[in-house]
C-alpha cells in the first residue's frame, strides 16, 4: 500500500483529483488531496495576502495532522512549487516526490522565473486589467480536451466553484521564491499525456531507491486515464 499526497495545480482544488480516489482505493492505496487557501471550497479565504508559503503550509498541515509518513508527494503543475517547499520542510515524512507536468524550482526561483517572458507579462497584465491587481484569471481549457471531460468540468463548475471567484490564483503565489536547502529524496518527472515518458531527471544525489519511486507511481496513478483527466481539470495551472 502507498500513501499519496497531492499538491494540486493553480486554479484548481482537491476536487480535480476525485476520479483518482476510487482507482487507488481499489488497489489498496490512500490518496489525500488538500485544497489550498483561497481556491475551490476554500475560495472564500482568497485575498491578496495569500502566498506560496500559505499553500506550502496547507499541505504541511495535512501531513502533520493526518500524521502521514512514507508518503509519495505528487506536485502537479504549479503544485511543483508547493511540493518542493513541502519536501524541504518535511523530508522525513516522504518516500519520494513526483513532479507531474510540474514546475521544478531551484533555490530562490519563483514560478514566474520559470515562465517565458511573454507569458509572464500576459499573466501580470491579466491581473492588472481583470483581477483587481492581484488575481490571475485561469487559462482556457485545452482544445483537445475530450467531450466527457468537458462535461465533467462543466458539472463541477455548476456545483462547487463560486462563479464570482473563478478560482483565480493570487499574484503573490506566483511571485514568491522557493527556498530549498536540498533534499536527498528521489524525485521523478512524468508527462501525464505520454505516460511512457517517465524518468528521474535531476537531483543533487542519485538515490538508491529511484526505481522504487518510479515503480510505485507506474503501478498506481500514471497510466490511468483519470490521472490525465485530473491534469486537464487544472488547465495547465
């Protein structure tokens, strides 16, 4: 049995991973999907004071209060920033880290540092013109999203996403730099839309249990269509 903890993407929440829960449970695994402050069912807590450190604290809280250990920490997209901060502060609780279509910062880098200059300016302009100076409006759903997933997302939109919030992310979560002192945990980078492209891509060390991290994720989440649907649900955030 493996315990998975997801640091979800921007403009998303724990609901985006609901398709994964029964699939992992059937195989005897446990999946935790905490929602960040200011998003999803916690959208009422959104403010310009929410930062990357707030979201790191959200996931750390789940680790600590659920007393989770030997955890496979999954960072999706923006969640790679969050997962990196969590791993830096709670490495003793982790088995390994999986970056799923995710940003992988070095010490002192922010998410904006990892974006092309044109995209950085587009995000800043969107916040200025339609986000009250701090909200970053969500990206559109990718054009190749299946009809079934479009219908699923539309249903969730009606039920659980406050229309006035549109699940924006605050600019401070994107501008904050990651502070990383180094981790000896194995980490894995996965392209969810081409599951065969799975490789250990970096790290200060070459841990002996790289293959263990790789096999755990391959045997559970990576090959499933539901995992790709979860990635779609956050529309590259």
